[in-house]
C-alpha cells in the first residue's frame, strides 16, 4: 500500500522535510561515531596481531583485508544506509508523535488524510487538519531542537575518539605506529618495507675451503638479547643453531665459522624474526 502524500502546496511539507533532515542527520552522526570507534578498535587489534606475527608479509596482507571488510560493512550499515533509507510521511509522523507527545496526533492525522472526494468529508475539514498540524509543528520548541542534542553528542564522540586515537597511535608503543602505518597503506607491498628486519652481512660469499669466516647481523625495528645463526652444511638435511655473540653496537651480533669445508645455507633468527637466506 502506497503511503498517502501531502500536496506540495501546503505549508506542512517543508516542516516535514526539515524533520526528516534532522532524523537523517542524527542517524549519520551516530553512524559516524560507531564507524570511527569500530575502525579505531580494528586498527589497534590489528596492530597487536601484527606485533604477535612479527609483522610478516602474510600477516600484514591478511589484516589489511580484514580491516577493509570490516570498514566497508560498518560504513554501509551505519552511514550509507541512513542516507538511502526511505522515511515516508506516515512513518515520519509516527516518529514525531512519539518524540513530541504535545503534537497530539495532529501530524499523523494530516499526513494520512485522503482526498475528500474519496471519503466524503469536506475540504474545510481537510484544511483544518492541515492547519492544525502545521501550527503545532511550527510552534513547538521541542520539534525545533529535535535530535539536536543526540546529533551533537554523537559528533563529539566521533571527534573525541579520533583525537584520542591519533594521540595514542603517535605517542604510544612503536608497534602501534608501525601497525597503523602498514594497515593504512594498502597500495604498499607488504614485504617492501618490513617493520622488523635482520640485515645479514655478507649475504653471500665465496671462500677457500678450510678457511674461517666471520658473519654479522644487525637487528632493525626491534631488540633482542640473543640471536641464532642457523646453518645447513653441504648435503646435510639438519639445521644447526649456533648462538651469536653480541657485537659492538646496539642490535649487532657476530659469529665466526671455523674450517669451512662445504657449501652452506644460512640465516639469522632473533625474537621470531628471520633474515633472508644466505
């Protein structure tokens, strides 16, 4: 059944339009507050997850996808839906009567009024009902500020959450800054600029059989008291873990291999982070 519509010429229509605008603004403001809060929460939890995964490329890509899906769903539900949602005059009238009981049912009676030719009532009665509804809507102080406190409060919450998030992400733990930067840079390859990295030197080398070799590793973006040099020699299938010594500078480690007789594959591991294979 199609909701009855008022003739555009009567004075009640612009009053209803303003009420509908306030209703929509209130839902958008609340939606903005909810969206900002959820996105900030996902950014914080995502950063914690990336820290636990040591900012691996797989973890960064997965968390970016989760963030995008959550953000899209929240924006669609709490911002896009209030924009496109229809609010017919009869439902708007019920909403107004519920929020402002002083209207006394006059608005709902006016918007559900059918043409007098269909019902047999007089044009005078029509004009009277419309005039009464218009007078009550235009003179009620409650209608003029309807949803204003809720709208202002929701926008204040959105601004406060955003400001607090910026302060925490900028001045909080380093993993929060790194996590947010990675999650909000979807076009940057996840492995292009690792947050935690180990630089191995030399990365590869050729030495004379039976000689000694010293290798070094430098930690970037994190700290660890120990580091292991992991090597597989010749045709062996076993990986050998050799504790590295602390170097001269912070985050630096060294190891010396004696009497190198075979080709070898190696990498350095510290606090769950691995270097590239050497």
